C-alpha cells in the first residue's frame, strides 16, 4: 500500500481538478491548515487562495473533515492510506487533494482506488455541522482529545503510526514485542479494528479503559449512546460527534453485516499473521502443529488457561493443528486479549475459518481458488479485496516463474533474480506485494535450494556402507518440506520407518577431523572461485558426508550446521584475500564488488539453509515426541497383553 | 441425564468432576471413588479386547438405592464415570444413551487433549468441555 501511495505521490497520475474542485479543495485545505496553526486564524476564502502553499494540514482537522464526509471509518482509513498521508506522515497538499478526490469517489459509490479519481467526480460532501469557529475550537479540543487518546492506543497497540503523534508512539515500548519477531514492520492498522470504536469515543484517559471495556462487552456498536457517557468533551463537539457517528454507524451497518469491529481482521493484520504463519510453516495451505503453535503463542506471555481457551476457540475442527485461517483467528484473539479485550464466549463470526478464508483467500499461492472464493466474498469487501488480490495474484503469478528458474543457487542467477526482484517492486502498486513477493521469492528459492543441498547430502549420506534407516526418514522429511503434498503421506511412512531398530553403527572418524578435512578441501575451492561460494556449500556438505559416519540424525545436521557456519566466516575471510592476490589490480575493484555480492548471496543462502534446518529440527523434535507417545501406548498395550500375574 | 460426571485419570485421580445438585457433592465423590474399584475389576477381566467400542463402555457398574453408576474407559486408561438418578426412567435404553453420552464425553475429551496448551494430567478447564457436560446434566431436569 505504501509503495502504491509512494508511486502515486512521486510520479503518479496528475490530478485533474476542475475549477470548482480546485476552489473547494484549496478552501478545505486552507481551513484545515489554518486550524492546524492553533491560533485564531480561521480560513477565509481569500486567505485560502492566498496561501495554497500551506505546508501541511494537521491530521486533527483533517480527520474531522473526513469523518464529516460520513464515510465508514474503514473507507476513511483506506483513503488515508491511499493518498499517501500514511507514508509521508502528514497531509501535504497532494495528499489532501487526493484524499478529497477519493472521498468524492467513495461517496459516489466508486471503489476506493487510485483509478477512481481519474474520472469526473462530484465534489465531496461534508456534513459541515460546525462553523469555522467551531472547527477551530473543536479542533483544539479534539487535538487535545486525540493526543490524550493516543497514549491509550499506544499502550494498546503502539504500532500504529498515527499521523499526528508519531513521536509519542516511538517512545513507548511495543506491547507486541514478545510476539513480533519482525517488529520493524508491525501492521499499521492493527489499531484500527480494535479501537475502531475508540476513535469515535474520544474519551479522556481515565475513562478510556472503563468505557471501551463496557462498550466492548456486547461486541455490538452501541457506541453512540456510550459516547455520550464520558462527558469530558465540549458538549457541541460531542453532539456533532454523536450525530456524525450515528450516521456513520448506519452506514457501517449497511455496509458490513458484522458489527463486531474488534474481531475483524484488517488487511495489514492479515498479512502480518500470514507472515508469522509462514515463519512457522512455509506452506500456507498446510497447518501448524500444536506444539509449534504452543511455543509460538506462549511467547505472548498470556496465561496458559487463556491460551488454552483461545486455542479452543480458534481450532474449529479440533485437530490439534492450526490452518492459516485458524492461525489468524488465534493470533487475532491473542492480540485482542493482550490489549485488554475480554475473550468472547464463542468464536466471533468474523474470525470463523470459513469467513476468513472467503474474505481473505490465499491468492498468493492459489489463484484458481481465488476465483471460486470471489463469489462468496461479501459484496462490500469485494471491490476492495478483489482489486487488491487481483493485483497480487497477477503479479505473483508472474513472479513465480522467475524464482523457480534460480533453483540451482548459482550466484549469477541469484544476482539476476535480485534484479528481477527489483523490477516487480517498481511495478507493484501495493506495498504488500513487494513484501510478499520478496518472501514469496525467498521461499521457493530457499526451499528449492535446500532441496538440492539437503537431498544431495542425504543421497551422499546413503552411499557409505551400512546406512541406518533414519537417514531415509530424514530424506523424506527434508523433501517433504518442499513437496508439501508429500507432507502428509510421508509422516506415517517415516513413523513406520522408525520402528525397526537401527543396525549397528560402524566406527566413524572424529567429526572435527572430517570438518577440518572438508574445510581444507573447501579452502582451495574458495581461493579459486569466490563467486562459487554458494555452490561450495552444497559441495562442502557432500564432502562432510563422504566420510562414512552413519550417524544419527542430529549428528548429521550438526556437522552440516557447523559446516555452514564454518564456511561463512571462512568465506568472508578467505574471499577477499585470494581475490586481492590472485586477480590483477585493474580488476580488483570490480572483483571485490562482485565478491561482496557473492558473499552476501552466499550468506543469505546459508541463512536460509539454517532456517530450513532449524525448521527441520523442530519437526524432528515433534516427531520424536510423537514416537515417544506411541511407545508409551505400545507399552501400555504390552502390559495389558501380558497375563495378569498378581491378583 | 447425568447427576454427576467424572473423568478419572489413569492414575486414578480425578481430572474433572462435576455434579448437578450442589449439595451432597461429597457423596458423589465417594460414589465415584468406590466405582473405580469396579472399573478396575472390569478392565482386568476384559483382557485383550479393548479396542472394540463395546468394551470401552463398561455398562452399569453398580446400582445403589438412588443412583446408578455407569463406567467407560478409554484406550489410555482414562475413565469416565457417570452417576445417574435411578428415578430417571428415560435412560432405560441405557446402552444407547450411555453409549451416546459417553461417546460425547470421549469426543470432548479428545478435543481437550488436542489442545497443545493442555498437559495430560492437568485438571480439565476447557469451557467447551464444561458446556458439553452441562448440556448432558441439564437434560435431567
């Protein structure tokens, strides 16, 4: 989204404003900008025309204005996003005009898209229930209210870069840090659905906690009446607020069939959840096992009974594993709980897996399914989601062939794919897409890379004499990471493979020796061609396995990991040195930059391999647990089968 | 239909016990406790055939003056004990009813088990399980 806005504001389509529009917009802008001055200067028309170059409009009056447009808050936020104010952090002239245009488009019933503003539109209508003086007055009060409100919101979610209070936000520690492993890009709109009602309430600090709590209890928006409760606002502001809010609420009810805003997952949240899901489980169509999810959710520092309850709510089919929609629902519930929402008695309709799957299909991976889902999507979300998802799906379809070509992990191809990465990034209009397409590209590349390296290593592992049956199991496991269709059938197969006892292990050389030997072997390789660093890592693994240690699984992976880690520093160290000595001077700089790229690629690849191996490890641990349980069950059976001797 | 429902772990301590009339809970606890001996007797007598569903259901453990106690054991030696009011004649077709009710209990129990945050051996605090048991017990009156 942000790239889209950036693209728009940077070199976007020129805004075609008619004269009337120009006049109206500049007036509005001046009004907002003038009010933002804080001083008593209202925005008379002449001042408006005289100062079109006012730098920014404060977000307070702007937000007010937008709300006066009687559009649902979601649309408003979308507009804010689209016009680029989120990206740049303020409402500049361009952003403001674009926003007004979008409001006009939304009010005419057009979907909120950049293209909508290109056509002829009527002027946006604002329910100006306030005079200029009121706006000024109300704005200062609102600004105060906004600022007062923000700390609560920040302690709530803290990750929302509210336009008018960015500095405050950054001083607070994120409440999502336990969960958010990539805290740098938390969803901007996490705050939105949860405190959707709160932005309307504008209550004072001490009442924020109580009033929202009560308001949230029925999970319906009776926020109109409850907004009358906290009386710490100027009455006319309140009255206008209630009026505008009630209108908005009607609009809201018309547009959405689910009034329980805190349980609705926005697009940004959804992406965040999906990314988290992917970090736990590469395939979005597969599911996360119970133990993995447990470890992950335990990081949220909620109490175990609460987590247990959340799991109960979200695991609809009670299979002990979370599919993507279930995971999103669970994550959302956890997020809500951490922010003070009481847990619902039953799973809210917006968090039902069917709803989540329909509203947010998994188009990045399955575009065919998306077509079938598009009919079931509720109509109001359809234009927004469809357009966005279409873009995503089309682009991702185009992106898919690109990374799959770079399977072998050759550096040159990796560099090329890096440049290919850059291209779709420029093309994309959604900021979500580059993020996802990057991860998208990273995923197939890492998976395919891991498949080649691990499979080769596994095959090598089976060459030496008396291979234990376990490597076969890991082989199927490793490949199952990539061939997710094989995931299910491979599990019982691997389990059965474990039952026969492994044969006697032949004596094996010291692993350190093997590593040193392999390192020594690798060094000449590195000295020869630093650009083949990525290739040498699979080679190195092969060398490590050519020593015939038929080790158990963990040993196999440890040397692999160690090999990988040893190779990284050695690559870095030995890389530049041979480059300087071997190559001639004129080519040194070119080589070193090429070298750097190669090193970085190698590092990245190694990191990906590490991640893959870490995943493998966790999966194997899981398997181990299951095997233990099986064993216990079998022992039980054995006990029963044994004749009763003691009576 | 049940007046009291209890889930007993393999080591014969209760994971979950709940009765409808809040008075005389202790009496129900005692009854459940004594019924465990009967359950153990039936299990040991059964021998190998534990996989069959019919064997999971132990049937009437013993009748008392007011109540009947039914038992059910799972493959992992978790026992479900249900105390039913004798005057409740709707449970005449006890095989079907008990099988269905114990089946529901068993399903709910496996759902609780599937929750990764539940450690086997903890007391069952699942609200879904509670709800299911309440539905079974409310049917009485």
